[in-house]
C-alpha cells in the first residue's frame, strides 16, 4: 500500500522539537514501513532537509505559510492509496479535492470537532470524506459522534503509546543508574521528588502544584517540586504565565526547580527522577501522553479526571485520580498519600508498567493503525460532495406552488419632494 502521513503545520517530523503526534509517528514508522511504502509530509525546520529518505520512509517538508497548498499539489501528483491526515479535519476537504481516488483517514488528538473550530457543513463533509476517523481517546471520539449523527460506524479510539526499548523502569539496573545521575545533576540526593513534565501552560496546572507545596512541606520537609518543560515545544521564552510561576516559586527557594525544555530524545530519563509524577490537567485533556511515559518509567502517577486521562489510569490500581482538580489542597493530599505509603505507591507503579507493556507499546499502536489503514484500503473511495453555498440573509429563494421561483414585484419608486431638505 502507498500510504501518506500529513502532519500538522505546528511542528516538524521527525520529532526534533517534540510534540505528541510527532513522537507517536516516530514510534510507529519503523513497524509500518516494513509493510507499506510511506511518505511523510511536515513543515520545514532548520535542522532538517526539505526532502530526504530515512530508513525507507520519504519525507517532504514545505514552509508553514503555504504548507497545505503544497501538500495538496503533491498528493494530486502521487495519488496515494491511503492518506492519513493528522489532527486537521478541515484540511481533509482540500486534500480530498486534490486526490478524490485516495482513501482518507483522519486522526483527532484534540477537540477539533468543536463548533468554534469547525462549521456544521465542514464537520459533515469531513465525516463523509473520511473512510475512517481515529481518536486519541473515547472522550475525543464522543466529540465527533455527538456532533455528527451517524458517524459512529466510522470513528474508532486508537490510543497512543511508548517505546519500551527507551524506557527503563526505576527498579532495573539501568533505571537506577539514570535516576542516580539525574538526581545528582539537580542536587536531589535524599530528596522526595514531586515531578511535573509538560508545557508551562495554565491549562496544564503547574501553578497548583507550587501552591500545594505549603502543605506538602509541613509533612515532608525534604520534598522538592521539579517542573520539566518550557512555554512551548523547544521554546524556553518566558511569557506572563511563566513569570507568575516564577513568582509563586520564589518563596520556596530550591524547593521548586525549573529545568526548562528537555529534548524529546532525553525526556524519558527525566521521569525516573520523581518519587511521584503529577499530571495536573485543568482543561479537558484529550489524553496526556505523559501518563504513558510515567507508567513506562515505573513512577507512581497522580492525575485529574479531566477528558480522557482516566481511560488509562484506574484510581488505586495504577495511579491516583484527583477529583477536585482545581484545588491545590487536593493535589497536596494525593502527594502526601504517595510519599507516605511507599509500598502502595510502588505497587501502583509496577501495575502501571504492566498496563503499558500489555496494551500501549508502539507495536500495539502501529498494529491498531494498520488495521484501520487496511479497512480503508479495502473500501471504496468516498465520493466527492457538492459544497453548498451559504445563503445570505435576505437572499432565500421563495417558490410558488409550481416549484418555480416567484417573481418579485418591483418596488414603486419613492416620491421625493421638490423642496430641498435642510441639513
């Protein structure tokens, strides 16, 4: 099968600047490229060539400004069997027009079917044009099926995962070695480390973890909060929220540490630093991939019951779920449980690694996507529809009983006074 991946216009592929989608693509390509002829489209980057072939996979990269236009031109030329459009359902409409004979799969990693992102007409077209739609969680699946009636037979949740060869659990010799080195680097020997990994964004909630430190330190005076991440992928610029975090952390001195951005090929090691990992999502998180990574590292997990997070974390089994997600005290209580009952925390951590080993490796992910691609390939290409032109207010056609448009009577001309109006 000739298969094309169309990444978003946000980040390049491979994941030289991180990104959940790009990391997942890097993970599944070595498996899928043994079965299919694959081309990956992404934006340009100073670290990457505009065209190259890596391990049998072809990469085309175009400037962000004309990205989808250039991709459409290329897809029109090559007419792939299946085109996988990542997280941009609206782009599907333009790409389908460029290659009507191709089958299209669109995967959703956010609430891209929200009304402020996609019109009713475009939502209908996307569902009609896609042979299959995959979502990163059941939560995101529901945003499609609730929006477009009858879409359920096309939509399937395909969870992400991790590379087991790069994640060494903390109880292995390699994991212990990496843990010692990183804790020494940040002067964390004999400390209880609370770990946050993610973008520094209010919807990720690191401010609540800093606020929770008052209560945590009363019971665990040797606790340290380590915040790993930057404002944006590979961007360490400090915005207004970043300044707020720094101000909140100032009274705690070395009890709160900011590492800044960590490259995607190193981040797996940082999960080993923590005695407990906290995913403090405040928004309806589609499903945070850091949860897979923390479980893979064998670090006990705390998260919120927001969006799809609880689909992979079961409270008291492989992690701890905070219900009152917007309260610092709720996080403080959960952290206290994990730091106090070390045996129970260790049990949850081992269960977490077993969960991801059993169902969430990149091999599992690749096999699930391959099944979707084959189903799309074996189906008839979806047919092109006719875009309805929006009817402007005051332009609605009125028909007579015969079905023909009624002729509007001409308005009588206004009579104007010969006398000039005084202004």
